């Protein structure tokens, strides 16, 4: 070990070099030079996507279907008034099984019976078969004969 120190004895006590051309690097910048590169690009995105939770579609019972049908009839009869309602419906996930339940509060401007869709004033398209609940002032006098 003594031999290795003797080789550098002439420079050991010299002042630290400061470049005139390049600004001093922070510790963070120096450490970044040695950070590992992403050998598997996109891997983190895949892991994040797999970890994302989705809801399962729930089948509604016959009584709930009956109530939704009655509400749909009321809505169709009053569509020219563009009623304001709250709708909860299922939105299937585009990337994996399942999806999420979404509730929106909007005025309804159109119900297309052939396409089985409902269109809001903000042009949100809602598949009728994905609706699980509708609430609003328009349904307050709904009488159910169950």
C-alpha cells in the first residue's frame, strides 16, 4: 500500500480542480449518471395496468328491471322537456375485463329506441342496457304496483 501512495504524493495535497467551461454538478445530477437504464421499456406501465382495479358488471333483479322500465316510459313521454336526471350506468373497460359504474347528472335530449341509447345535452351517449339506476324529480310520482 505504501508504494501506491508514493506514486501520487505529488498531487495529493493539490486543490480540487474547478472547470471554467462547465458548471458544477449537483449531487442529484452526478447520481443520475449512474442510475440504471430502463432495460424493459413499458414494463412499469404494464405492471400499473395489471394493478388497476375494475368493477364487475352486476346483474339487476327483475324488480329493479321493472322499475327501470317504468322510469324509461316516463322519461320517453317527457323527452321534449329535456328532463334533468341522475343516471348510474356501467362503462366497460377498454383494456381488461370489468369496468366501472359512473353516475352523471344531466338533461336528457334524446332516446334512440332502435340503437338502444340515451343521449344527454352534453352529448354523452349511454347504452340503455348498461343503466342500473335513474333518479330525478320527474320520477317523484312514480307509483309501483309490485
